């Protein structure tokens, strides 16, 4: 668990599917995530199961973000492993040493514009660098997602290159210069 000034970040539990559905069912929230499709409660349950599996197999994953003042679940922020040969997400244990570690964030719309994404992502970045120690920490951001690009800049990430996920979705790869294994 990670605590910030206004937030509590914790691994997911099965009961998180219903509150996370607010984000997954919102077309504005999902516009730049994956294929841009909204999800159902069954999709949210499956997502929480995938998040839990990553924690079990890799010892890291996406945290559920809870607003400390009222206990409201406002989204997820955390780490996701990607296979850079195919740009398919999965778990690092199965992908192996070539896995790229992404820091990503998804918040309910009512939490936008309040600095929560940057606050939570900064805390996860610091935790990841100290505990997970990835060779490189990246964020994959849809080219039109200006809000997420601003968060990436606040985290110290810089644009590296464009990639396409296995599903054909364009993404800008942003990386922390201090963890980039190609830096001199």
C-alpha cells in the first residue's frame, strides 16, 4: 500500500470491480485506452482478475486509487508489463527479460483536473524505481491524449517514439530518461 497526501493506493480486491466500472463504462474515460471501447461489469471483474494475477505472479501491478478523505475509488494507477516484440500486455514472468514496464493511469471523469493522476503516478514511479527496479519505466499514450501527455511530463518522462500495439492501436512511447537503458 502507498499513501500520498490525498490518496491511498492498494492492490485490487474482487469488490473493486463495481466501483471501477464507473471508469470502464465511461466513453470519455475509455476513449484513449485500448480500442476505446467501454466495458460491462463482467469486463470490470475480468480486469480486476488480471490486475490481481499480475500482483500474484510479478509482485507488482496496478493499484486501486482511493481518495483518502471519503474512501471513494477513483481509478487505477500502476505497472503493466508489455512484450516489445508484439506490444501485447501481460505479466513479466511470462514475457521474460525483454518485458517493458509501463506506468499507466485511469481515473473516473469526476477526478480529472485535480492533480490526482500525477500525484498517484508520481508515488508509483518512486515505489517502482525503489522496489521493482525495472530496466526502464515507460508510458504508452494515445497520440491524441493531451491530458496523459501532461501527466507524463510532470513525471519527468519524455517522448521516445511511436509504436503500435498488437491490436493496431497507435501509441506514443514516453520514458523516464534516468531509467532508459539506451541513455548514455
